[in-house]
């Protein structure tokens, strides 16, 4: 954990309410997919073209107001699309729909189109045209169908680096969390932030910035560090949180953001701007920023930190880390169960905060090393070639071993 005002980080994209799934990633699975394209036969043995002709024009069916229909509204037929693919559908007079690739490969369990109209899926087989179709069913019987063909763009080496490392480090032993969506939203948030910086003029690469995040928090989406012996405000062996200010020296999230960046009465305009930014981003992501969140106990503790100030929503989230948000005391790890309920562990929040320091310099950042130095703030190590080499090695080593 770094000392106060060390740095910050993070951002995101959401696809709430979608079913998801993953193909097998081994070579044999991809070969099977190619073979099934050539076969063009569904799981009932009916020729795909003949089957599709049974449902000629779903628009006509919709106009009729009686016949069952199902159709893709996105992506467009023949489109080249990025991974993961978001399928959007419309349906009527059916109680279940299911999407298939290559005629027989289901992209996820069937779902009720009155409750859900999207499905996100990351393909293993990419860079070739493949057929996809959606079936509409009534009481389990297929009554409607729509077809399209798409070509999925291959993942970049940097994206593969993130996906591989994220899956290795973020294992959910409970099996209850939707880790696919958490992973995809995390990657989308990081890519969006890097693209925003690039469009501003920063000459940075996704691989290097991912390497920086890997260095700081190892892609642990629920990363936290509350170690007392690393605390800037109460460096004790245990029970450091008895001092309220100690909670403003914790570290959180996939971006490794430090709570010292949000100290209510240290750091002047910088921390005040960061507090306001937190509120804006957290609200955008659906978290409450109402001051009524602050409990009387938290207000009393806040008074020991900044007696002349008034606590805000961000102080509720910082002072409430252990209760009610159940972040462990005097420990570090990956609190996956708090992802989605504690804003600092939301990649969409964390990434924007983490990289915010680069935005004021974006039009003058000439390379990844300069970005790392600026990101390091007052820590001179981040300006040294040796430390930069260590950071960049996370991605460079993966690239050398796995990418052409």
C-alpha cells in the first residue's frame, strides 16, 4: 500500500440483464465449429435453409398480430463484430427463445423474451463467417426462427492477456457470481478509459496500461488492502481502524485506488475534486450518493478526522468499509462477494478514478513510460527505467509467450 496521495485509478461499461456463456477454447472445439458450418444441419436433422424458409418474414408475422415470430435486431446480417457479441432480439407469441451458432451450438439456456431481450456471448472461434440463429418456442416446440451470419473479430493480444489473467485470479468458489459479466464489464471499462485518453492525444497502448493494472492489483476485481502495518495514518500491528482516519489509507479495486485520494480535509483542491468525481461516477453506475447514507456513528467518527467539515456519501463508503460492507480488517485479498455492492470494487468506478490523473496531461503524453511516470504521482520510482521495466514485463512476457 502506498502513502497518502500516492495515486488513483478506474472506468466501465455494463450489460445488465443479459444471459452469457463461453465456448470451449481448445483447438478441437474450434475445428468442430467449422465442421458444423459446412454441415448446415440442425439438431433435428432438418436442413437449415429449409427450416429457415418456414418463417419467411418476421415483420409480416408481427403485423398480423397473431403468428409467433422472433428476429434479431442486432447485429446486422453479414456484419463484422467485436468480441464479445451482444445479440438483441424481438419476439412475439412465444414463451422461450434460444440462440445457436453453427446450427447446434447453444449460446446459453433458453429465456423468456418478455423478461430479457439481449444475450452477450464471447466466441472462441473468430475471424471466419459463421451462421447464428434464434429459435422461438411455445411449450417447448419450435414455432419461429430467424437467421444471420456474422464474422467475429479476433481478440487482440492485450485483450487475451486480460481475459487469461483475470480468469486465473478471480475464481469464485461459491459458484454464485456471474464472473463472465464482471470480467466483460471490467475489460470494457478499461478499454473505454484508454480509448478516451488516446482520443485526447495520449500516445499509450492498451497492453501497457493493462500491465500497469496487473502490477498494481493483479486484475483482482475485488482487491482490497487494509493492512495496518502499511497504513499511513495509524501504523500499528492491529486494530488500526480504531482511528477513523486510518480508513482513508486503504486501497481498493482493480485499479488499486487509494482512499487517501479522497481525504476530506487533506490535499486541498485535488482531493476535493476527486471526491466530486467519485460522486459523479458512482451515481452514473447506480450507487446512491445521498448524504442520508451517513449514519450517526459515521458522523461522529468523521468529526475526529475533519471536525470543521460535513460528511458526504463518499465518507459513508470509506468509513463503512468494515460495517456494513464487510471488507476484512487488517488484511488484503479479493472480496468478490462485495463486487457490485461496494462502489470501490466496481471496475466502472475504480478504473475512471485510477486513470483520472492522466487526463490533465493526455495531450502531452508521448509514450507508455511517460504515462506510468505521471500516474505514479509523487512516487519517484515510477519515473525510473528499472521500475517501468518491471511494470511493463507483465504484458511483454505474456505477449512473447502467447502472441505472434
